[in-house]
């Protein structure tokens, strides 16, 4: 396999999680007796451009199907994040009724609804019908397609170019990152701005966030690598912000390479921090497997001890990162009987691979478990606050990443 950006042969493995089904391929009861597709889940690192990337196995249309079950609006904290972003961008770029905002991977309208409320024209691009229909019900026009250079050219030919292109947690999800970036270049109006949010690979390594690795994430990105990809497409990074979302993310502000605005000092600061942390040195990538294995082993030890002690255990959040963790650890319903999730689209289904049942949150009040594992650790404060009454009844809350914590 060659690097998806610079075509350099890939010789170094960053992480090997064995074989697993796609993390969002939730199962119905009838599916439990049928064969399940598993793909290798191995991550390589390019020593030329330092793009960290999955091996080529699963295809995008297999991962982002029409019944895709991830709905952004399920998380209150993420909705608040989106609202703050919209307010900031409207003010920063003087967006009004003459502007056009395009969001790529617009999901269920969690973000664009804020622009609709301000009478700012917008367009969502979202290939999964299950989420697109929810956005359309809120008055958001949606193109149900995958984004790339060809679609961007079609939109421009139809007279549409964007003042603001937003992409939250989509840049890491595209198999052809060069074509996607060229599409951004084509669709962006002169003087316009691209904002992309993605988990920062530096934080993934720092906090052993190996459970954020799954087939839907084709790339694991640093600012250094994104800057190179942008440059090859005729774009540049004008500014960058560090965010707390998803365990530590970056929001890059991109523009055409001939845009007169100067680059902010934050760009240099983060590039220097990445270099200091060793992101352009193979050494930092070589010891990550042992750290991931330690997290897995600690969780298994905890679950086995809880079972032997007669303690009840449940989990919250049927998230993709939870599926990566459970499948790599080989955890089944004998150690973890059920997972609760607030998304109706997931309730009544089963986790891929582990076949653990997904139940509505009310089950937590009925079962009152001794331990509750928060699988989406990135929203632990939100979940801990929401279910504080369980703590009053004696339930202890558990997270496995970056290390096993019981509180």
C-alpha cells in the first residue's frame, strides 16, 4: 500500500487491532444468526508526509450506508458546540442573506439549522439518507452525495460557490483526501474560508486514544500533514484553533493560496509543538501498540474481577469508539450484558462484533448497576452529570481511556 496523499510506500505499522466489523454497522436481531463482515483494522504511518492512515480494505459506501445510525444531535454538548461555532463564524465573516454556507457531512442538520435560523442560505452535503431526511425536515436543503472534485465542479457550474465551507469530523473520514481537498478548492469562493475540525493525532498518541481508530476513519491528522495536503491543492492554512472536542481536536481555517490574509501565529505555534512531540519521527509511533494493549488488558481485568465479585456492570454510549474497544478486547455479553444509548436509531439493535444489546437509557434506572462504563469518554462530564442520581444510589462511573479510572 502507498500513502493516500504522497504515494510513498508504507512500511511502518502504527497500530494493529486485528479484525473487526465496521464500527457503525449495528445489527438487528435477525442479523445475529447471519455472517458478519470483518475487515483488518491496521494503521500505517507515512514517513514522508506523516499521514497516519488505515490500510485499504473497506469502501466508503460500505461504511456510510443509507441506514447510518450516528446522529450528531444526540449529544447536547455537541449541539452547543455547533451553536457557538455558527455564532462565531457569522460575526467573524459577516455572513448574511447574500452568503452561502456549505457543510460537508451535514448529518442531521445539527449545525446548519443555526444558519437557517439567521436566514443565511446554506446547503448540506450528506450521503446517508437516514440523517439527511432529518435535516431536510428542518428546512435544510441537502444533496445526498459523497463530496469530491466532481461534485464541486457540478455545483460551480450551477452557479454555487461558498463563502464558508464547514467540515466537522469529515476530513478524517474520506478515502481520497486529495480529491476531497481539490473539491474544497473548487467550491470555495474567492476570499472565502474553509473550516475543518478533526481529532488531532498528537492528542491521540498523548492520551492513548486508540479506540478512536476505526474503519470509518481513513486518516489521523496533524497540522503538519494537513498543511502539506492543502498546499498540494492550492490552499493554505490561515489560522488554527485547539478544541477540547473528541479528546483534543484542531479547527483549521483554510483559504486560497493567493488570499492576502496573513497566517496567524497559532499555526507556527502548533507546528512547533508537533515537531517537539516527535510527530515527524518514527520513534513515537513504535511504542503505541504496547500502550493500547495495556488499556485493553486493564479493562478486561476489571470486568473479570467485577463478574467474580458478583457486581453488575452496564455501559453507556453505543459509540464507534466503544465498538473498537470492545471488539479489540474480545468483550461479549457475558462480561457486559448491555449498553444504553439515547439515539432511537440504535435502541433495540446490537453492537457489531460483540453482539451486546443496545437499550434505552431508562434501563439504567431499572437495573441500577454497580458500575457504569462510559464508552464515549470524550463526553464523560455530560453523561456523569445527566446520571448523577445513579451515583447517589451507589453506581460508580468507569472510563477505560487513557487509563482505567473508577470514580
